[in-house]
């Protein structure tokens, strides 16, 4: 298993009893994990490394030359980030900012509602429940609004995308 958070999550703590190795970052509290532990660097998916921004945007059916905002709340999504961004999107429209969105909402049942929101406000957007190829999303983006998880921060640094990071409220 791989754990990137300073305090290992419940699932990884439980599964560490059966895992052959618990791979962690140096900052992880390894005492909370059972059995064999190994310190590693953050893994990055390299499947999109030769993709240019125009190709990445085309994969999301977005315009090539338009400010692209990547919005997501981590692998579980974040309802508050989703809701708040919609209010911010309306404000950007009032200020006549030309932008488009890659919005990863976290739950399949929410996808259609957000698609309808963007359609109603005439905002080009790709709305998905989950993204298996985050490298492609980062390459397509000019700016991000996301949960401040360790993997997200590492990816943001790796791809050099400025953004707003929102800490987990609990």
C-alpha cells in the first residue's frame, strides 16, 4: 500500500496488517502502520508526458486558447468546493472573463447537475466524476482550485500550475 499523508488514513492503517510493504513518504508517522515499511518518493504517472496543452484540451473537448481552470476535491470529491466554485464561476462571467473548466466532481450522481449548470451559463466544461489520467488534466490546466492533499500539492508543483489549495476542514 502507499500512504502519503502525515497521519495514515484508517483504511491504510487497517490494511497495513496484511500488506507486504507499506510505502510512505519520509514525513509519514510510520508507527501507525504495521509490518514492513519503506520510505519512497511520490509516484507520478508519466503516460501523458509527451502531450502538449492543446492536445490535452482537445481530449476534454475544450478550446485550445482559453483560460482553463481545473477544479477537484481529491479522489472523494468535495461538495463544498464544487458548490463554491459555481458561485465563483458566475462572478467570473459577470466580469467578462473568458474561461473554461475541467471539473472533477467526485460522484457520478452529481455529474449531470454540474453539466447542466455549465450549459445554462454557456461555460465550456468537461465534467467527470473521476479522472484516471490526472497528468492530462494538469497539462490542460492554466489554474487549479482543489483540496490541499499531499498528492495534489506534489502534482501541482510537478506540473507548475498555480492555484488555490483548500485544506481539509477537519
